[in-house]
């Protein structure tokens, strides 16, 4: 660094010596410009700081009034894989309004993609919130938008809204999630159970037992959550479900209990309903 280097250039009978100083030159890996309400982001390479730089530039662009984004990767020479991943995870909280608007799009695919993008845009990573215990309440705009999506007539949109709520841990929507345990679509209900688990707000034993009785296909998931807590109430609930169940449902219950038993210390949760009749195996035969 800072050492001199000489270059001699000769053309015809003319000779010229150029002297330069060695330095590390850093060129930006991206350029951003605002064209009307469209933010154009060109990424020429994936350097170590590409993700952080893009985050800052995009936040400034959306704050300046951008409502759409063009990501230009032409002539991108590549670089660090982690930098490319960081660019994909760039958070843009100011993009909330257009994403919520898109979540009501008539095209189901667009609506679901908008809800998935909303979770990415609002994801509270350490770079945005170093102190996880100091989270500010979610805005009324976000809460209302997700609440609206949860009652969308399309089951995929409801499931996407549930997934975003769980990943973002929006506790204000816990009552709405629990109401969706009554949803007629099994995938939505399964998404609700996952979301409530992520928020550490699992339904109580009575709610889970009611779910298992109402939707037999969900009995395995319900029992797995019930048996996460060892108590007389949970033992009685699982035993009641087992005794009232068909052979097929009993298989699901036994599998869920068996998985839980494998995770527990001996005697911690001794739920082993007696097998009093032949049960169907996976291939349909009795055992």
C-alpha cells in the first residue's frame, strides 16, 4: 500500500513514464435510482456488504415514495453466496402498504405471494431490533390487514395469513388464530397449530380434544400438542380420545404418544392406552 509504481508508455518515437500509488480501490456493488414511483436497483456483483447496502438503499427509496421495485441483475459477475442470500432477505418495512394491498388481489397466487413477502419485509431480525424483548406493538395497518386476510374465502390465502402471523409472532392476533381452529379446511387448521406453537400460545387441552373429535384427520397433531404437558387432565383427554376412536384413529393416537414417550424420561408421561382390539397397520392389515 502507498508504494509507487512506474509504467512506461511508448508510442512511435515518444516515450512517457507514468507514476502511480498502489491503493485498494473499492467500487460499489450496486446502484439505485428512483424513476417516478419505481425504484430501480442494479446489482453488479455480490460483495460482502451487498446485503447491508441494498437494505439501506431500498429503505431510502421506499421512504422517498417508491411503490414498486425493479431488481436488475444483468452483467452481474457473481461473488459471495451469502451476499446473494442477504440481498434476498433484505427487509423493507416501508413496503407494508403495497404488500397489504396486494394480499387482497383477485389472483390467489399474487395474494399468497404478497403475504409471504410481508413476513420477509417485516421480519424482525437482529439488524432491525437488537433487543428482542423491546418489540414495539404492531401497527394497526398490519394487524387489520392480516385479520382481513384470515377471513378471505380462499383457503390458501387464509393459510398464508396464518403463517405470516405465526412467523412474525403477532400476539395481537392470537384470538383470531384460535377462532380459525374451527375452519373447515384441514390445512388452515394445521397452519394455525403451527403458528400458535411459534407464538407459544398453544390451545388448551379441551380445545385440542374438541378439534380431534371434530376433525379426525387432525387427531395426531392434536394429541402431540396435548402430550407436551404431563398432567392428569391430558392423560384423561388422550385416553378418552383413544377409547372413542376408530381403529385408524387409535393408530394415529398411539403414534403421537409413542413419539412423545421417546422424548421423555422414564415415567415422565406414562400415557399408554391399552390395545383391546386388532389395529390396522400401515398396509391395511391388522396387527
